[in-house]
């Protein structure tokens, strides 16, 4: 059986972006029935868990950007959501350079114990220079930030899996250090999962060589496949396997026309000044790399209205259309979809009740087809 055929066997996992920042997930003045408060986020987490979502990702931001005037810190709200749920895994986005890895490792272990093995981290190397310089912290060049992140991940993993840890890198030192208690015991999981994203060559290297999961910004089929092939090559060279998450913004309505009209309205009501300001900041990330492959390097104004390029994944249509496109991403190697929505609670519930059942039916059909033919047939668009 081919490698692509083996990809279809594991059920897709679904995650949602925690709206712990004001303004929701689009930089638009359109009405959004999404709130950044703890009470709202607890109700959202419980709803998502009930309808089949397995993960949530808490955003990290210390200074306001992309029009978000208010924001809760990521590890704090992650712990709160873990304590308010029973099955949901919560991923806290964190910045090396703002955290010492041993301090974060201890915090996450506490959250992991309290939640019986449901804590995880997303290591974000950072593009927002002001968050560092205004705190008097050094701002490193692009590739140096990713080298620091690689060491950060390795220190986390060592502290979560070993005793008397010794680590002497260019950025971090650990001398005979042991954390107790260790991770909550979960079969098949040696430590809290480590996610890492980014589009650049350095980010792809870290994804393949160091992380458990590689997160891709919103991409079409070809864009995701190019990243999948690159990261997988690096992982094989390092004797590792890595799983893949993909960002998407889902607009699911009764008809395709309604969904496309909703997208048109979001973009038409974009907060132009905030989108342009965000674009000026983040597109320096791509320009800072030698091969110009950084995050948002080729994002248009319309892409940046959803600040992780979620519209590019094109999860826009009626429930069956969206489910079929999701399956096409699965065929290409996506293990997890990280989703944003306009009105979170009601749309997460609708996605879980109207789209996920179709996805599961299509997964069963796909597995049966692979059993029969040994191959996966890809749609072109």
C-alpha cells in the first residue's frame, strides 16, 4: 500500500482557535457574535468538546495587533479551559525569548496533571519585534529565532522525559535539573504534545527535525502539499515522523451562495487601516528570510482580513461541499484542521452537528476504497 493510502486510516482531528482576543478571528467591522471573555470561552470549549472537537489553540499576543484591543494571556486561559472541560486538549501558544523553557515546562506539567494529560504547547518563534524591544529583550534575526526555538523545544522535551537534565546550547543552559511530577501518564504519549508552525525554510526544518506537529497557515491544495513534502523530507532525514495541522476559516451555510456572500461581506467591511498595518508588520517576516519564504510573504489584502490566511483553505460552502474539501486535504496528509469561525459558539455547534457526520461518512468511504484499490485519487481543485 502506498504512503498516501496509509494516511487515510487515522480519523481527522478538529481544533478551533480560542477567541481570547477581542474582535474575533477576522479584522472586519462586520457584526461578530464572538466574545473574548472567560465565560464565553468556557461555554465555547464545552460546546466544542460536546460536538466532536478534540483540540483548542489559545492565541498569544502581548501587545495589541491586527485590530485586537484586548487579549487574555494564552497559558492562563488554556488552564482555565482545561479545568472547565473533560476531554478537550488545549494548546497554549508560547514565545521563546519571553519564557524560560524550564519555567514553561513546569507550568505545562502542572496543567497536564490537573487536566489528566490534556495540555500542549505551540512554540511560536515570533514576528512582532515591538513585543521584545519594548520589554528590553533582544530581537534576533529570523533564522536565529528559529534556532532558539529548536533549542527551546529540545529543552522542553528533555525536561518532560528525563531526570538530571544537562543541556548546553547557544541559547539555553540546564544543569542537573529534574522536574517532578512529570507528565500525566497517557498511553502512547510520552509528554505534552509540541506544535510548531511557520512557512519559512527555518520553520519547516524545525517542524521536521524537532516538533511533534507542524502547523501550516491557510493554504490551497498545492501550497499545503509543497509544505508537506518539504517537512516530511526533513523528518525522514532525522529519523522522525511528524503530523500536520492546517489552518482554515470555515463559512458553512445552507447554500454555497449564502456562504460566499458571507465571505464577500466580511472582506467588504474589513478594517482597512488595521489590515494594512498588520500586513506591513507581518510581511517583514518573509522579507527577512534569504529565500523570501516566510509567513504571509505572498498574502493579499483579502487573505490578511483573516490573519492566518484562513480564507485560502476555501472551506466555504454548504455542509457537504465543505466536508468533501476537508477529505481532499486529508488525502494530502492533513491530520488536524484548526478552524476559525465568525460567530463561534453557534458555528462550532453547527459544524459539529452538520459537517462532522458527513466527514466521518466520507472517511469510511475513503478507507473502503483504499482497501479495495490500494490507492488514493486526488481531486484537482
